[in-house]
C-alpha cells in the first residue's frame, strides 16, 4: 500500500516537472489586473480626446484636428502599452524568482514567438485600416487578433489564457457588429476582462 502511494507521488512529481518544462507557468495574475487598469485609464483619456476634438472641430480646421487626435491617441496607446509591458515583466520576473525558475528559457521564447506573430499581423492590419480611413474597424480587429494571439500562445502557458483569448475574440466579433461602440468594447476587452482574469489567476495560483 505504501509502495502504491509512493508511486502515485512519483507520477505526480513527474507530471509537474513535465508541465514546468513545457509551459511557462510564472505569469503573474496581478500583472493582468494592472494592465486592465492601465487600459481603462487609456480608454478614458481617449474618450476625452475624441470628445474634445468633436467640440473643437469646424470646417476650416477639421483636417488639423483629426491629425492632432491621431497623434494624441498614438501617444496614449504607447504609454498604456509601455506601462502594461513594464509591469508585466517586473511582476512575472519577481514571481519566477520566488519559484526558483528561469524567466527566459526555451518555453518562454516559444510563448513570446507564438504570441507575437498574430499581434504583429494584427498591428499591421490596423495600420492598413487607418490608411484607408476605416477607423471604426480598428477596435474589433485589435480585440480579435489579440484574442487569437492568446489562444495561439496558451499551449505554452496557463490554460486560463486560452479562455481569455476566446473571450477577446468573441468580444471583437460583437464589436464588429456594433462598430459605433468600438471604444466601449475595447475598454471591456483590454480593461475589464484583464482585471477579471488577472484576479482569477491571482487567487487560483498565487495565494
């Protein structure tokens, strides 16, 4: 009987070792929460910029106002991305050190590559949409490609990421149907969903 218990323990340990070697499990749930907060702040600032532009816009200065809005929105997006990535790297690195695991190994590289391919493709597609003036389609496209990136990378990290990705894709399709509410769906996808899933991951894996 004791031998069977020992065998079960050995099998469990082997499974844990295999999971650690094939999946990057040091992702911080709190980094998702912080990314969601940054996204909500960015969405609020974006809303203020767009509303201010709509108030100031007139026939003579319309093109200049649109040009100013574009660069302000680009700045806001860059700041949100910078803080989200910076916080994510810092918290994940800290958690990996506590677990005695490497932050950058073959699994982490595979995770980044599989995440980056759909993200880069989606980013370029958004630029093409902007070139042709299809601004309303940008938010749905960002949500869909981001969701696909998460699904694509989920096989190298926590399974919860896959469900987050599917949720983002579904929300992106809904945003494409209700295109006039793109900023609202963007805030829900990058803000609320990140906070919800980040909190769930924190309480599930880090407490």
